[in-house]
């Protein structure tokens, strides 16, 4: 079994407390990408990262985009013949609301019971920061990295990475690399390190329904004028059939089934529906018939309402026939579904089922392609060795229901294979109140990163 070199291990132990302090300072910056009032905080979080990278010896630039800036750090002293590793992460975070449900404030990082609580602790500042510390471990102990390294951090992952693809296209020469590593996902269970073999893609739509030219008295007009809230409810109800399958014509046409051996691998993982029900506090699970829960989460596409708005929602009763209604609806996609084509199918379906008397608009807000890994080559072998060295056991191969839109772009535009090696845990409350990262996973993640660079450099060396 591979183990952690003594010099790196000693540095990690000696610097653990300082690393956590620095992470907490970064977490105090509320870099919420979805909210324009936080644009300056996003810029501050980018600057914080750039300063750290510069301090440990990287050449750093902050690249403006039409949205939030992209941070690029480069260390190329290993020379043109050495392999290059690109580390990708995001410094933006989801909105922290509802604030009242946090045990301690979202942007005041707090450690309780071995967990560091804060918005962005696990998604993704903590998981990006552990790489910065792993790089620092090499620089501080050996004065160099074993391979060339590019750190690429964006501030718009949580809003669909809308400006990153163009940046990759434009900077493809500068960003050329032999592999990409991303730590922005979860481990299967505590103590079980994991490598991801797939991510779902995404088509995110907004449906707006408009009826009368203003709100109406529901007694004077109700029964004769079509109600946009009811119309929207009807439209949404047509998205699934009664069994739980998606009923939009053509929706499954491009789904390529997962290979039998991948499904077999998933069935071997120790997973319990009861434990999931207990974790999220429900008494039954639901979904597409004919698939296990893990298959539903990792290998099948979905349609979910993310938000609904219409009419009077304040205290007490108000008799009103609302003029408008709105829903945010996202579709998780699997290979080979395509976000634009799915958006077109949904639009056509909604237009077909919308009742007369209202106008319906479907807007595609953002999309991302699904991804499935080859799981071969130096970066995957290096990842396995690094996780084994840090956690003392071989990683399992898992799938994932979430999306990281840019993963497919790295492969397509940079031609580089991607290793997804995450350190979050089930129940981590990503995107929810009381988000946390396990302090132990954070520190083991630093060690895994440090070993990864060594292992990758050795395995990818050009002969
Ligand atoms: N880190 C997540 C993606 C993720 C979640 C990977 C869980 C593995 C396990 C990422 O920050 C995220 O939330 N992505 C968004 C992307 C969307 C806005 C296109 C998602 O999945 O909702
Ligand atoms: Zn996220």
C-alpha cells in the first residue's frame, strides 16, 4: 500500500491548525454568485485565492469575465517535458437563505463535533483550499512541485459556469494540460474514499404563465377567467406519468443505458434505502420504476420543480385570481442527453399542454452536459494511490446525481481526462442551512492531494 512521504506528512501535521484558520478567513467572505449585491464579495474571494497562490510561489492572474472573475495560478518550473496537472474548483457559494435555520451564522465559520460549519465549507472552498495547502506542502518542504500545475478557479459554478466554456476555448493553449483533478464531490460514506465515474448534466428552465392583465377579484372573475396558478399546476402535472416516468415526448430518446458492469458495481456498494429515508426525514422514497435508489440518483434523468410562485402567500386569506405564475424547473440529464435539445422538447411539450386563456413562456436559464468517465490512465491510478495513502483503504467507484457542468468541457476542449476525487460526506448540507465539511476529511484531503501530485508526476512522466 502506498503511504505518505514523511516530509509531507510532517508538514501537514505541523500546519493543520493554520490551514484551518486560513480556510475560515476565506469562508467569512460571502461570495454568493447568484446575488448581484455580492459581486464585490466574489471579487474579494477571488483576490484572497490569488494572494494565497502568489504567496506559495505561483504566477497568478485574475481574469475578468462578463460575470465573476476567473483566477488562474501557474507554476511551470518543472519544465516543458514534465506533465501538467490542472486543478479546478470554484470560490463562489450558494445563497445562505433561509438564514434563521443556521445553528451559527453561515459566514461565521464554527467547528462543532469535528465539523467545520459555514456556507462554502464543503462546496467548494474547503475542497479547493485543501489543494492549495497540498501544493504549499510541496513548496515548503521541497521548494518545488513534482509536475507543472495550473490552478483554475471560477466564481460562477453555482450559477451554471456560464462564462467558463468560452474562457477555456480562448485560453486553450495556456491551459493545455495532461489531466484535470476536481475535488467538489462527496465520498460514499465516512472512511470510504471515492472516485466518481459519472455526473448528471442539467437543463434549467423557467416557466412563466400570464393570464389577465392584472390581479382580479376571485369572486367577480373566478370561474370565467383562466387562473395562471391552476394552469401552471396542470402543466407541471403533465411532466411525469402516474408511474413516475417523465412523460415529455422524446425525453428518453438519447439516453444511453449504463453498462451492466457499472450497474453491477453500484449494486455492490453498501447502500440502504432506510438509512437515506432516515437521513432526510421521509417515510417513503419515490421515483422511476425498475431502478434501485442509487440507479435513480446516478444513472437516470429527472425533472424537478425547484421553485413555485403565484398569488397571495402572506398571512391569512386573500381572495384573488393571480395574473401570473412562475416555476423554476430543472432536468438532470444522463449521457447522451443534450441540454439544448431537452430544453426544446420541454418547450414544445409545454406549448402543447398549456390551456387556452394564458400565455406561457419557457426560458432556458442554463445547461450542462452529463459526463461519464473512462476511469483509465495515469491520473486515475494516481488518484487511487493517493486516496489509499491518505485514508488507508482503496477507494470505491461511485456515480453522482449532481452536476459540474465544466467537466465535459475539460475533456472536449482541453483533451484532458478528469479525476473527480471529493471529500464531502452524505448529510453535509451542501446548498442548505448548516453546510459542513468534516475536519478530518479536510486534513486527509490535504495529504491525498500532496501524494496525488507525486504519483501523477511519476506515472505521467514522458519517457
Ligand atoms: N459540488 C456541486 C456538484 C456536486 C454535488 C458534485 C454533489 C457531487 C456531489 C456543485 O457545486 C453544484 O452544486 N453544482 C450544481 C450545478 C448546477 C448549478 C448546474 C448542481 O449540481 O446543482
Ligand atoms: Zn454546489
